[in-house]
């Protein structure tokens, strides 16, 4: 009798288990078809980038090195130069070693000209260690301040 | 169309009989190949959707050609033979594992009209043949000369021997009601009454558990328990030889499910659709439940598996058989 009861309880639990998986069988999959569908990255904070201001059409990095000093991972390196006849410095080199960056965001908070911001990039994969170093000035090309186009 | 193909083949000098045999073998093999590709795809799809994934999606619509691509890949792969193997047995095993399954496939009545599958002791032949494929599995395990493979093979043997008994006893209780071992007569007996699953629910459940264990499917898949035995008996096999084991496993699933449908669900009987379609529908329904179970239940431990067979399934099957005998005897 005890055995029959145990078998009955066991069989019932098996059917309940089948019910659980059976329900999930007809629910919508939660995964994305990755290369075809990409996740919503609008609220994502990826590696930092320099913001383009619409008034000037370029960034506003003054090479003050505030980000370099506050960075706990020491992964930012900035060089700057003063254009002739100007009080403000301009960055000539801005690199981010993403292999050590922890995305803490202190550089974004400390930036006095608010030109640093999080990018929306999320699929940062590379094949070599040097490739982890991002050149943040790369997308901007020639600097209009340094060439004298803007004052 | 089939008659035309047969005549054309007969014209090639094979004779009427040879042409018929060749055509029949080609048809059955062709269908079984399709069946394996379909079942592997179905298995992956069902498992994916139970886990709320998509499963294969890239090759063909909803990944339906994925298994074709996989098979082409396996065909193109190098066939490795480890040095320490017993070469003759090692090469023979993947072929031999498929032969009994193929024989079984030709013994199941599809519509009650075809010339084959009309043996007076069909059920005995079927059950005897289904026990042979385990021999090939043990050969594979032994010849591989690998401890995991041997363990997998040994587990498979003890498991199939244990679970063959409840299958046989469950089938016997059906035979008692139908008063025949001929599968056609069994289906004909169901045509006069109700499907035997309603008369023999216990036997139907026992039979289902038995064929799940016999095909080495989860939760009874300990011969190839990948978490303990790497790949089990097929650890050392690669390329198309490995694919043959896969082929045999999935074909076996369909064939034994078709046998279950014949014994308990009325075989080819059903309204509107032709007989073979009904048989396949019923068989695939059973196969679907087997796949569903695989992705629901955890694997049994080996001692639990043996205890389950010897201490529960066989006594229950025996009691069921005795009760059936009295019921059948009482009605006479």
C-alpha cells in the first residue's frame, strides 16, 4: 500500500513536470537571433567617447587631464597643444586602454567641458591586445582649432 | 508510379522479384533517412523551445535543412580508427547496430494490405530482433578498448535485458486479448473493439517505459550518460560511423513507437486518412512524448534504473498479465 502510494505520488510529479515543460514549449523564446536582431542599446554605457557639439561640429576636449588624474585604472592618456592665439588647449591625442577600463564613469563625471560621454557600443571584441586601445580622436580627423579654421 | 519504376528495374535484368525487393528497400531506407533527419531536427527544436530558445534557424526555413548539412559534414569527415581497437569488431559494430532496426522496420504492418509483415509469430520476431541491436552496442563498447565505452556498453546490455521483460509481458497481455501473435490480427482485433490502450492502460504505460529504456532515451540514457561516461559506447567513433549509431537510435525510436502504436493505439486504423499515415501519426505522437520527456526528466542513477525495472515494472507487469488471463478466461 505504501509502495502504491509512493508510485502514485511519483507518477503524478512526473506528469506535473511534463506540464511545466509543455507550457514553456509554446511560449515565446526569450533569446535574440543575434546577428539579425540586436539588443536595445539605448540605455547602455559602453566605452567612453568624445561628444560632438552641434555648434562647433567637433569635440570640446581641452586636454585638462582631469580624466587622466581621476581614472582609477590609469587607462586614459591625453596629450594637448595650444593653438596659436588661443587660451584653451586642444587635445592632440586621446587614447583609452579598454582592456583595463572598468567603465566606472568617473571621467565622464569629472569632465569640465562635458565632452566625455558613454558610447552605445556593446560588442567590443578584438583579436589582439593593441586593438583594445581606442583612439578617441580618430573619428574627428583634422582639428579645426589647430588648423586655424575655428577660433 | 511505383509499378512503372518496378517494371523499369525489372527490365534491367533483375527480374520481377529482385526489382520489387530493391524498390522496397530503397523506399524504406529513403524514408528512414528522412525520418532520422526530421527527428533530430525535431529533437533540437523541441528542446530549444522548452528552454525558450529558437534552436537551429539558419539553414533553410526554421533550420529545417540543418540536419542535412550536419549529415553532409559527417559524411565528409575523416573516419578515425584508434590503434588499440579490435579492428574487425570495431568496424562491424556500427553496421550491425543498424541491421536489426532495419529488419524491424519492414515487419510492422502499414495498412494490412501489403504483402510483407504478415508473419504468424510477428511479435515474437520483432521483440527478438529488437534485443539484438544491444549486441552491436556492446561490440562497439568492447572493441573500442576504452573504459568509458566498455562501461557504456555493459550498462546498455544490463538495461536492455532488464527492460525487455516488462515490454514482453506488456505485449503478452495484449496478445491474450487479441488471441494472436500476428500484428495484423492484433490490429484487426482492435478494429472490432477499442484500442488496447483503453483495455490495457497499465500494459500501455509499461510498454512505453520499456521502449524508452530500450532506445536508451532519457531518463534511461545511462549507456551514454555524457556527464559520467564522455560519450558512452560511441566515445571512440567519429564521422559516419558515429552517425550510424545516431541513425540507429532515432530509427529505433520510430520503429518501436510504431510497434507501440500497433499494439495499443490501433495501428493503421483511423478515419479519412490512409492507413500508413495514421500509423506514422500515432508513432510520431509517441516519439514526441519521448522527446518531451527527455527534456523534462533528469537521468536515473544506475541502481535506481535496475531497481525500477526488477522491483516495480516486472512485478506490476506480471500481476497485470495474471489479471488479464483471468479476465480473458472468464469471458470464454
